[in-house]
């Protein structure tokens, strides 16, 4: 079965307006009968007073529980009844309430958001229960190794930066919280001027603004809360720190300074980070995963926002990998980057990839609203529409300058979680080694369906205006076909399909996808296996040909298969470190038996 969906996009259909001090940012897209509304309050964990730590997150929870019109948690029921979805999050710099509904119900959506931010009443009977929920959530962070690790790193790495404080707060403050204290916090920060509203999707402008005035016209204007800037903490020197925690597999983190996402130089830093550590085309992934086969996962956490902060490059080693060797290779790659910068081919490839990602952000209104909201929190939402122009103008000398300043082993802090014994002296000696050579000198209703002569069923749906095409090829081959003797064979086979075919090896395949804006992935699930692709309309013929090569002529390289096998084995062991997943696994074993093919591979 094969499904195709293609779209086009208009990137300049935006405007904003102030209504009673509330800034309203709009992007109009009538291609789907949906509307996304996201209301941001400019208060997050990074800007709370010491005795308010955790109040932003606790307030986010509490406002859903009882408002003037929707008592006893009935907001959630109302949204479900309307056929929409609603949620919220708190980060360092803001609290966001986001809602997606059928476009014709925009008035109901605005009413719900206004109830949350203007008319929450913190009913005493709900307060005690919800406070305990958040306290339990805080305790659960101790059971999630990666979340716990990142929080401990922030507390250790930062001295004065408010991003050192956990978003969820601390136990003492939460236990001392009262309805009166939260009402005071709500009254101080939840004001029209200290907030803004992002609306994307299908709407009629004058009807929308009339409804916004009706719902938010009596909201207290207030003022934008001033935010003290903290200088970047870059001059720490090289260091190694160990956190001891009993987990199945150790974790490593390599931490470097990061600048505010609102800083104009952040674009160059993003480019450098992408080349070095982000994604399967990055230097670290190429070296540590593909070549040396020492790690299972590499990902980057950002501890920055309005303020400068830090980037945390998180690495999950393979169970038997030498942790000190991983540290040595990281330092070696970091020093190569610092000494020699990036080459022009890397720059052009990353620019293409980032521009493709940017174009895809217009595909879903929720994603676009989030992108605009994030830019407005940091500086000005209009900057988002300037991204392609800014990116294209970036030159090698600008990227190399930011690398010289921040990607340096003299700023590097290495952290470990678990039983790893990193040898600080050995790593420090490697940092001091002078001779580093540079090896990188190379340059809907509109659905049609039919069957092919071979019996393959095809579904086609054309979505006007937007330029992207979605492709999904699904087969019934799945875990249910496996026996006790070959459990996991479909997972390994499916994963190996992406590691090369007779036309392109793994590196060539990744580069071809990256250069041409093609997203390619495979999902081996319980009942089916799906290859999924995204591309732009002009790349559809080449993408279908690529899909054919992946399916018909895979080469199954032995080294990649063994690498994947080790990674999957490590990930299965890691389940023991995550109580929620472990409980689910044990529950299924109890229901189906330990050898059932209804369990995850």
C-alpha cells in the first residue's frame, strides 16, 4: 500500500495587532479547516523569585482545574466534546497554553484560553490534590535517568544563571505553596501586556478580532516583567565530574557554552552545532556511531533561551564501549573543529537541510504557531520569516569565528552518570596535546485509490497550495510473523534497509536525502512495517526511485547490522532504567508470557 500527499505554501501571510495590551500574532492558511491558538505568558522557571521556584509549572497545572465557567476540570471535557486538543508546557522563559480546534469553533477556543489565563480561581478543594500530583512528578524525575542527568548538570555547571533551577521547582517550595500564594503569582504575571497570542490556520480576520476583544478586553494590562541578563559562563576550564546512580547503562555528557537563541550570532552557532553533533550527518555521529561503533545515541539538549546558557551533548555508550576512548575521540573531533573550522561543502549541505526543515514547518499549523511563539519569546516573531535570508548570507568566516570562541576544549566540561570511571588526568593530557591534523580536506475527500497490475494498492490525495509530498509504503510483514527462534528479525531487517543499497552506500544515501530535502524513515511496528518519506514536489520522481532502491536492492552490510544489533540490545537493557516502560513490559509479560511475539522486540 502506497500513499502520497502533496502541498504548496505561502510564507508571507502574517500580521499582528495589539488588543488591550495583548499582542496577537496571526498567520492565515485556509488549506485545512483547522485553527491553532497558542497563548504565551512571559514567565517561566528562569525568572521566578527564589521563593516562587516551581510556581510557573504549578500554575500551569492548576488553571485547568477550575475557572469561573469551567469548574472541576471540565475544560478538558469541553475541548474533547468540541473535537479539539489542548495542552500546556512550562520552560525557562514562558508558559504556553496551546489549543487546536475545527476553525468554525474559534470563538469557543478563545473563550477557553481566556478562562485559563484570566478567570482561574484556584479552588481550594482542587489545590491540594494537584499540588501532590506535581510533587509526585518531581519525584519521578529521579527515576528518569536522562532528565535527572540534565538537571544535575545544570545545577553543577551554572553558578548564577537562573537556568540552573529545575523547571518543576523544588520540594520545599512546592510543599510550602498555598492557594493564596499562587493567586498572587497569577495576578502578578498573568496580564495582557506580559502575554501574547499566536493564531495560525483558517479564520476570517474581522470575526476573529471581534471575538478576541470580547474575551480578552477586560484583561488587566499589567506590564512586561523585566528580565536581568546573566553573562555567559564560558571561562571554567576543562573539567570532569561524575554523578553516581545505579542504572543499566552509563551516560556521558559533553557541555559547552551556548548563546541566547535571540542573539544574531545564534544562527552561526546552530550551523556549527549541526555540523558537529546534530543528526546522522554530523561529525560525531559519523565517528562514534558509524565508524568506531562505540555509542548507541547522540543528542543535544539546549539549556539556553533569552539568556545565554549551555549545550549538553548527550551520549549513550554501548554497554561494553570504553568510556575514556569515547571522551578521547570527542576531544579529538572538538579540537579539529576548533583548529580548522568547517569546510564549504559542509556549510552548503547544512544550509540545505535547515532550509528544508524550515519549509516543512509550514506544513502543520501547530508547528508553525510554536515556531512563531518561540521567536516572539526570544526577540520578535518576524525574525522567523527572515530565517532563509539570514541563513543564505551566513559565511564560513562567521561560523569559524563562533567555533573559535565556543567550541574549545578549554571550555569543555565532561559529565558521567552511572559507574563509569573517566580518567580526568588521561583526558586532560589529551586536551594538552598540540598536534591535531585535519583529515577533512575533501571538497481527504479527494483521495483516489487503485491497484497496480501486481496487486499493490495505491492511495493518492492532493492537498492544494503546499509544496511538500508525504509518502508511506506499508507492508504486512511485522513482528507477528516472527517465531520464538527469530524474535527481533523484522526490527533488525527493517533498520538495515536504510544502511545502503546497490546504488548508494549508507553515507551516500544520507547525503542524497539531506541535499535534496528528503526525509526517510522506517517504522517496524507490531502489525505492519512502514517506510515513510517526505520530499518537495519537484523531488517526487527521484524520491520514488530512491524508495524502490531501498526496498529492492538492500546490501545489508555486516558491520552496520552488528552495530544495530548491539544498539537494539543496549536499548532493551535500558528499559530497566525507566520505571514506566519497565512496568509496561512486565505487565505485558504477565498477560502474554515472556516468549510471546506480542511483546516489544
